[in-house]
C-alpha cells in the first residue's frame, strides 16, 4: 500500500452525520485533541496523548501512531471519557483486536472515504468506533 504524503486528512462531513445518527453526538459537541494542519512532528502537538481528554471527543488520528491514540482513548474510559475514533480497517493490528475484545461499538463505513483535502478516495476502508 502506498504511503501517504501527509498526516493530515480532513474528516468528510458524512462522518459527522454518521456519528450524529449512530450515537447522537453533534460535531460541535465533541472535542478534537488532534486537529488538522498542526505539525505532527512537533513535540507539543500530540499533548492530547498525554493529558486527559474532554468528556466527549472525536479523534481522526495520524496513522503513524494509531496504537498510541487507541490505547490513550481506552485508558481514558476509566475516567468516564468517551471518544469516537475514525480508523482505517487494519484488522491485523493489536489495537484493532483490543477494540474487538473490549466490545466497543463499531460502525463500518460503506465505501471508501474521500477526505476533504485529498484529491482521491482513500486506499483502504475505514470504521468508526465508540470507546466508552
């Protein structure tokens, strides 16, 4: 699979519509600890990984450290934090099996996504997961 030239993939509006329909969270009611267009190599950027999340969060994490983001969201459930994550369907990864084994609610995305800032559709399928 070709490697992406960017870690920034802006969430399409239909994802927020799915989240609202599936779990009742509006886009503006969720905190994003991983906002687009912030330099991902900056040590200060990923402080969302190291501090507490807000009560309800939406995370479209950079793909170079998916496991860290998933584990942080899972650990935050012990502090009653809820997180909706948009993730690529990498079913061979340990973090994916953690989500399955904990029984988190998964919503598979029909068809390939086209992120707002990308010319072409994604090369892989995606899913949403509610970690709470």
